[in-house]
């Protein structure tokens, strides 16, 4: 009966060199019977002239490759979302604020939305229960704090608390529209700074990170004591405008107020380095503005008005009226967040605008639709950002 001696393949690595010595010992059958003479000293000698030396005196080791140590070697990046939720540590959950956007994000990632139960008791209290395990997972909660802002905010806080108590490893609040962002400073005596308060609530609830889209002001990121990833919807709007047959010589980007100049300048630079105009306004109260004059030339040009949000549309409508008075040929209104508080729809549906372009960070109900309205999706940008956060990759290349 033949016996077999088996030796594994050893990888001997030297710390002083990146080269490896690969010694293979193949299994060979012993064709003769083992007897007492088999234990006699063998005349064979090793052909190695000198022993192996290691710079730090460490011993050779056998590397163990598995999906935990080297996922990049065993799993193709193209299959990152094709396995379903059962083999992924990435979980996407949606609140009631914008489930359609959350579903688009999940589709981009190749995942199913996580199962969650959200209901209201008879007295209006909110109840949240996760219907699947999130222990040790990276959880992303998609919930804009759009109108009704207080309801959606409280729902987000309870969702965060539920994930924290379910032992989620990381909890990221994905807030496409950050309510209370306009209350970012004191403009009068004895005012609150609501943006800071909401940031504290989200942090204390247990969120480890916030992913927000087009904040009203960049300083709001500093209100959080946790990392904030700021996503911009500009690439989506720019890509749509590039499909228009508008000559670059006829374009002018208009900021509806002085506070949005930096945003409009960055947008104009990417839009064929178009010239910039500024609408000077003086605000007399909340949701009330009066246009004074226009800085820049718009005569005979196609004006692209850019703002982070459209609430009652008072600012952008008065700005468009001034642009037409100054000789603008056409006016396009572009905004990330379509808040559309009354009477925004009535104002925007007038003949002042060639087109009103917004994104779906806030759901636009059917009753708020009008012929000039175009809604673009930011699901791909948010989905790519979520994947890169989960995979510890850089985000800056998305917006370059």
C-alpha cells in the first residue's frame, strides 16, 4: 500500500525586500515498503548554500487570504451590489418624507430598501421598529426634513435611535434637504439659531455622520460635532443644461441675491465660463423681498437664475421680472430644493420663465406640477456618495 507525504506551499517573505521566495514541495508516493532500513540516515543533503536571513529576525509566515482580509482580491468591484442585502454590511432605510428617492438610491446601489415599520399612534406619537437586523452594519437613513418639517425631523431622530439601540456599527443620516438651514445665524436680538439646535439633536440621537445636499450656507457644517459630507446637485443641473441648444455666448448666470454669489460663480465657471450678474435685493421680513437693482449685463442673453431653494418664489419671481425689464431674452430658474410653499406654484407658472428646473431632494406632489417644471433626480449622486462613504473612498472626484 502506497503512502503519501503532503507538504503545503510556503511563502517566505523578507521584511527588507518586497520579493518572495516560493518553495513548493510536491507530494510523492513512497513506492517501497517502510522497514527498519527506512529510518537509516539519508545520504541526500540540502542544496541551499546558506540559510535564509530576515532583516528583523521575524519568522516566515503563511498568509491566509479570505474575504475579510483582502476583499479587493476576491470580490470584483462590479459585483459590489449584486449580492443583495444578505451578504452586505450596507443597509439603506427610508422614512416617510421621500421614499421614491430612497428607492432610486437603492436601485443605483443594487440593494433592496431595508424593512422598517413606521406608524403614528392616535395621539400623534411616532413609532419606529426595524424589521431586520442591522448589528454591525453601515446604516444610511434617507430622510429630508422637508414640510412638514417637524414631523419628518422627529421621525428621523427616532429612526436614528432605533438603529443605535439595534447595535448598528455606523449610522449616517442622509438629509437631501436640511430643514431649519436658513436659521443659521442671528440677524436680530433674542433670535434662536435653529440650524445649530437641529444639528445637536441629530448628533445626540446617535448619528455618526451626516450626508446633506446643497446646504443653505456652508457654515451649517460647522454646527455638527460629527463628520458632514456636503453633496452638490450642480452636476445634475449642468448636465441637463448642456443638452439645451443654447449658445455659450448668449448665456449669463444670475445670482438672486448677494449671498448666493459664490454658488453662482462656481456654476458659471463650469457652464462655459459664462458671465455673472447679481440681483441686489433688500429683505423687509421673512419670505418677503424687494428688488432694488441689477449688477451686470443681461440684454439679449439667456439668463440662468440659480438658487439653493425656491420657497414662496417671491425672490426669484421679482428677479425674473427685473431681468426681463433689463432686456433678457429668456429666463431659466434653477434650484436644488423645491419647497414650493404657497403661492409659489402660481408665481412660477406665469410666462416669466422659459423653464423651472429643480431636483427631487423634496418630493413634488402632482398638484404642484405645472408645464414649465422639470424635476431632475439626484439619486445617482447620492448613491455614489453613499457607496464611497461605505467603502472609505474620496468624494471630491465626483464634483470635479
